[in-house]
């Protein structure tokens, strides 16, 4: 069962003084009933990142530069969830324009530590038990990183498979709508609604052990001892359950893909926010966002197009290289949620999958000695979303380890 509207609103109002996950909550008396009483998500309450429209609530993208007028209609993804019986109860905090300047949200596991970003409010609302489902978005690591820091299941689908009508898009070729849940089973229920025609791939997991690629990504960054132990324990457990593990050498490609992601993100962000920069509200932009726009405007169109050609070439090569792999195991984050709330943490281990557009899933597996969550990231080839979630539901119980260090 998932929390209903009455339960979710009660928990949210009671617990949000400390967590500050919500921009606004709906009035229960004024909520429109869901059109489906027997749908896959009948009665379930959910939160919506404040870059996605919900009819009757404003969409301000974490910025004072955006108007407070309520949206006239739902975004497509919200409409799909409503049609399956779910009810949006409010808008969750996002970093400014889903970039890096954090909002007020605190990590429910330890308020002195960041919840991650930019989908901070959605991850925190699920982690705090306010809702079992919340929508977020990812451009670099804005789904997987906060899921890791808050200790919840986070899923970023294949790029382009969840319609973005009604979303304030930051980067046209990167932004992907995803969701946070309390369990993998709940994530699969959301996927059955938002990715309804891809479910046949889930049948591939029955009756056999998986073929798994391990990418520690040592060439691009270090991980904490707890994150390393979580990765090692996951791989050991998969081996014990018959998985065939391969270790491809992709270090050079990883560095190239990270460079292309940076070029792509800044170029697209700058053009996406150019109307704000040219408006009277430009002075309300944070220094970090203004700096990113300036960097992006310095990237020529020729440079941008050249990077996209390189991206397409590497994407084809990686599809072929990982063609016989069921999923990839790799770090979700450099470690536990960093102390302090002035930064949302590093998305280093997520950007490649955002650039390639492959589905990615964070699985919480335990806690470090300081009580903060750690886990692992599983990634699959495009349109293997349901298969990835099916593997996770089958194997997640086997890779959990309550105490990591």
C-alpha cells in the first residue's frame, strides 16, 4: 500500500518544519478526486518537483524570478499519474532552475547534511515518510544523487520516454523526468503508468542469473570507504547468486563523456535561461546560475554541434560494447551526503548516464558508521527500464547490508 492523501498531508504538515521538502501543499478539501478509483496507483498521494506543472499550483523552479500565478493544467506526467488514480498533494523544493543553488530542504537522515539536488524536496519527502512517490528530474545527477544521500529508491528512465510537456526544461537533450519511491516495487508501479508500453522487457529476467558489468569509475573520481564497501558487497552478493561479472576498460571514454556532458549542459542551459537573463528579473538569479549562463554563452554553436557528433558516436559504441549485459553496477555518489547545506554534492558518477540517456536506478543498501545512507547505482541500455527494475526487485534484498562500516 502507498500513503493516501489524508495520511500524506498529515505527515507532511507535521514533519516539514524541520525537513522543508515542500514549496506548497494543497488544501485537502480543494483537491480534485483522481479520475480512476481502481488504477495502478489508486488513492496514492505523490509530490511533484517544482519545475513540473500541477494545475492550480504555481511552478517557480526554485527562483524568485518566476511568477506566482498557478498553472492552468497538469504536465503530461502528472496527468498520467492522475489517470492511474494518484493525487498530487503539493510541489517539492528544487535547486534554482534545477541547477546547483540549493533550496532550504534538509536531509531527513541528518539535517546538518545536504539532501542532494536538484530534486532535493522530492527525495527528502519520500525519505521522511511524507509520501511514497515523488517526481523529480535529472540533467546531471539530480535524481540519483539525492536518492543516494537520502537513502531512497531513485529511478531515471531512458531519455525521452516520459513526455516533458508541462516541465520547465533546462537542457533540451539531457533533462529527464523520473521518480523517487520507498521501495522498488513502488517504482515498478509508477513505471507501469509512465512507461506503459515497455513492460515486455521485464520478462527477460525470469529463470536465469544476470550478466553484469562492473564500472568502479576509479579514473574519474574517488569514493568513500563506505561507498566502496557498498559497491564491493553488491558485486560479491551478485556473484553468490550466479551473476557473471565483467570489468570493461572504459576509462578514456568516461573522461571524454564527462567533458561532452559539461559542454552540452552549459550550452543548453545558457540558451534555455537566456529569456530570464534578458528580463527585468535577471538580477534575481544566483551568482552560480548567472556564471553557468555566462560559460554556456561562451560555447559556440560549432563547438556544441561538434560535441554532439562525438556524443552520438560514443553512444553507438557503448550500446554495442554493453549489448550482452543485463545491467551495469557503478557508484551512485562519491560517498555519504556531505556535511553542510550550501552545496548539493557531486554528480560526477551520474553525468555519463544522463548524457547517454540510459536508465539509471539508485538502490539503498545500508548505512555508513555515521548513520548516513549508502548504496549503488544500476544502469541498463536504453528501453530496458522495466527489465532493470525487475532485476532490482528480485536482487535488491540480496545486496542489502544494514551496517557498511
